[in-house]
C-alpha cells in the first residue's frame, strides 16, 4: 500500500436514523437511482419500499436488523455515487476500504468484488437470518466503558456461569461490547461494577457476533456459495483478522464473511492497522458519523470526513 491515498470507511448497524439518505436522493440523481434500484430489487419485502423506510419510515421498523442492514448498505452506496456525480472522485484515489460488520459488504462492493444487486440481496438476507437467530436463541449485548481487552475477557469468564458470553466488538480503546445469553449479560453488568468498570445493556435484538448467531452463519454460508466474487481491486480489511483480505482468494473471503457473524469485530485493530500503513485521508460514507467518532478515540491524528449529507 502506498503512503498516501484515500481510505473509505463504511458504517454498520447502529448508524441508521429516520431520514437517512433523503438529502442525498434529493440533491443527486445518481444517488436517487441507487434508492430506486434498491426499491426494485427488494420490492415490498421490508413491508414497504426501502426508500420510504429510510426517508420517513417508523424508527421501530428501521431499527430492526432485517431492515437496517439493507437500508444502511443502500444509503452508503448512494452517498458515494452522489459524491462521484458531484466530481468528488473519491473512488479513483481510494487505496483501501473497511466496513464495520455489515459495512464490510459495502466495502467489498466498492472494491468491485460484489455487484450492487448481489451485495444488497446478501445484506438483506444477512439481516433476516440474524433477526431469525435472535428470535431462536434470545440474547443481548453489554457495552463496557473504560475496559481493556483483558478486563473484558475477565468479565466474560466471571459472568458466564456456563452460558455464552464473549467480547463481540472491539470498537475503540476503552469501548468494548460483550454479547451472549441475556442472563449472562445481566451478570456482566454486576461483575463489571465490582471490577470498577462502567457497563450498560444495549437495546439490540440479540447476541450479535457471538456463537448464538451460528444458525445465521450457516445460512449465509449457503448464500455466499452461490454468489460470484470478483478479485478485489483495492484492499478491503477483514473484521475477523484486522488485516486485508487476500484479493484473489474468493473461497477464503467467503469463509471470513461467514466467520464474521459469530466472531468479534476487530474495528479498533483494523483502524490502527490502516493508520500504520501511511498518512491517508479517511472518508466515512452515509449514514451517520459513528466511525468518525470511533477514529477520534482510536487515533486522534487520523482525520475523517463524514458524508452523512451532501
């Protein structure tokens, strides 16, 4: 990787908000085409059109895993197409892309590995099978504030009591999320307090990035096996390894995407790895500014420009 260039950061679940993408669709014909295409591909499978859900739908529906994942993916791609239409040819100077969990699929589309339609169908299915897994095996997540990775693992060991409880997201220094059975999550809050750590339950559908998602991983493996993956045109960093994917190894890429559903998201390590490769300009696609906030905690010197709106 060269010392300078653009790195595109692609948001994941949690970045969604009612009204997302509307300003892009109104300001850019290219962005509007993306939403129109998503509406055509998904039809009313979300209980209405995806664009209506993004621009003015009910927050309760948008926040469901099966809706938020295709909505965020579409909004991210629309913002990049809108930027390109305006003459900000970010992609022409992009040397790497990384996405938080779901955002890895957006990054793979940007790198030319997935068509927009294949990517959208995959993330729509991913959201659906993860929602199903939440209902099949109920669980939760707990945010630890101020914890080091070793402390997070210690909380899991003390609070699990034979149930599943694992670190699920290494978001930034001092910001780690645990995931597992609901009772274990409740015990984790108490154990964390005993260790002098702050912990709070998250309002999520279930135990993402934990073994409780195995049924979703199995179903995604079948779907990914049927999709054609083109060799990557730029580095895409893996959530599982915090390293770039092997550009030409489609089978290993499929394997990593399956593992990603049940493995911790190594976001902090990924960003530190990117920063170590040179002095890059970072651009965060819509929706939201979550990744800019995390980067501020990971490496303050790395400046991130967010494109939540035109």
